[in-house]
C-alpha cells in the first residue's frame, strides 16, 4: 500500500463537504460505503463512450461493453478465489442473492420436514426468504441463539444440526454488532451432516479476506455498494455443481440456449441466472472498486479499521451512560451503543447536527434487538478513509449528549 490516509481521503469526493456547518464525518459505512472517484468516473465514461447492450451485439461498442463487463467477473473470481468465472453470478444485491438461492435451490431441494438453520444475528434479508420457503414447503426454521456479547452459541448449534438439516444460512459478520462468526467451524459441522452453507457476506467481504475455496462455503452473497461500488448490484458465488443442479431464477432473454413454443433449453453458467439486460454500467464501475481494494490491500484496510475500533472503544467506554451492545471478542469496526435514558434516534439527530453521520434503529435485525430487549441502537461503523481525529469528534459529541441525562 503506497497511499497514506490523506491520499486515500482525497480519492472520495463526497467526504469533502460540510453538513450543518461542520465537516462531514461519515460513520455509516456498514449501511453503504462512499465511492472513490475512479468508480464515479468509470460509470460516467461508460455512458459517455461505451453504452451498448452486451453479449449479443456485432459492433465495436457492444464488444467493448461486453469485455469491460466480463472483466469485472474475472476480478471477482480472483477476489474470492473462486474456481471459475462461471461461478460468479451478478444480482441486484445481497437480498436478491439470498432470494435467488431460496427460490431455486430451495424450490428443488427443500422438502416437507427438512430443516434450515439461521441465527439470531441475521439481517431480515436472511430471515424472511427462509420463512417464506418454510411456509411454502412445510420445512422448519431453526435459530442459533447468541450470548450477551453477541456471539453465536456454538454448543447450541451442535445440538440443532442433524441429518434433517438441509441448509445453514448464516451471516459471516453481523451488520448490527460487528461480530465475526466462526464460519469455518459452521461449514465443517454442516458438511458433516450433508447440509449446504450459504454465507451472507454483505459485511465481511469489505473487511476480511474471503476465500471461497479455503472456506469451502457452498454459496456466498454480497452487495457492491458496501465495497465502495455502486448500489443495486451484488454477487452470488455458488459451487458449479450446485448452480448446475438448480433451476433458473427468472425466465427471459440471455438465460436461454434455444426457445421454441414446445420447449426452452437454458444457457450455461453464469448466464442461466442472469435473465434480461443486466446492470452493465454499474458492473463495469464495480471493477474499479475492486481495483481500489486490491491496491490498498485488505490487510491494510483491516489493520487500519481495527486500530480505529480499539481507539474508539477505549474513549467511548469511559463515558458515563454509554452502553455498548455487542462486545464480541472477534469484531469488525462497528460500534453499536445506547445512551442511558435516551432514544437512539435522538442521539443520531444530535450527532447529525454536529456533522456526524451514524445509523440508528433496528438495522434490519428486529429479532436481534428483541433478544437484547431494546428498540434499537446507535451504530458507528468505520471504513478505510476514517481517521482518529474524526473519532475524537464522535467521542466529544457523545460525551456532551450523554451528559444531558447522566
Ligand atoms: C448482513 C447484511 N445482510 C444483508 C444486507 C442486505 O443488503 P442489500 O440491501 O444490499 O441487499 C445487509 C445490508 O445492510 C447486511 O448488512
């Protein structure tokens, strides 16, 4: 990594503005990360110079657009260490990736009485599709409990898993608490009973090295917008034999080999799961986000964010009335908290008045909030472009706010 933090910040135009008369401090990175100028420029360049539909065109623009689009797939195959590019499917995001697996793998392989295991830490997008599938199929949804720190109860998981378990769908890193789950162990135990494993990598892929072959996960889903890329775009990784065995998700153009009124045959992977004109411009721009991450290096990103996390934890925990929610030993750079006697939304509004952007509420994890008996939290999540001086400002503001009631 050859850039220092100020050089990294200079690559993100949005960071250089004032909000409510104060310099913007963006600590809502778990919701979505900001975009480097290379991503913004690539999107604009595509529409200025290359806009064309891909794969079918016989002209220069279509050829260019197709090459740029497929180049991002190649980058993703390398990013995840997938065996082949055909295992990389473009989706609208994490949510669509999970729904795709629920609708196709679920439709074909989940039957009455089968069991699916998720955890208390899940985002709604890794709960609701399975509830819908279980209702349709008469399957059973089982939930891994957590401890007070927000860590999975692995003893309980060992008790839940059985030959009836067909799928374990688990968040790699919790968006609400930052907990890093022991997915290697979960995958190993699941495979021992013949269950497949889907990892929700929405929060892990931007912070941790995620090697799908080393992990041996069956599916991995994530969203480009949490990885410095565009919104409305995501990735489903799946092992080839599984993807081959699953029916298509949507019918239409691109996903077919041959159509007659008597019968349709389906295209090969990955196109079987990419019906219709895809999000070409955003896929191309996402390639630049991956190049940005590769240039900085995940090791550097994680080390920098870990330093910010430790620094923030040290100071925030001294504040009277500060109540941390989620204190797992293994965490990414997310701090969820409440202030004694105050509603998280009010804390968020007061921080916003100081130019500090955080997220408040249930973070799309209502069952997790119910587990802790709270309505929600304030969540500050740090990224590669955040600084210790920004954390000093957060600590000073939280300190002042907490004094109102403590
Ligand atoms: C852990 C987790 N899963 C799933 C999602 C859903 O992602 P998207 O809305 O991009 O589909 C999110 C987004 O916040 C998340 O953090």
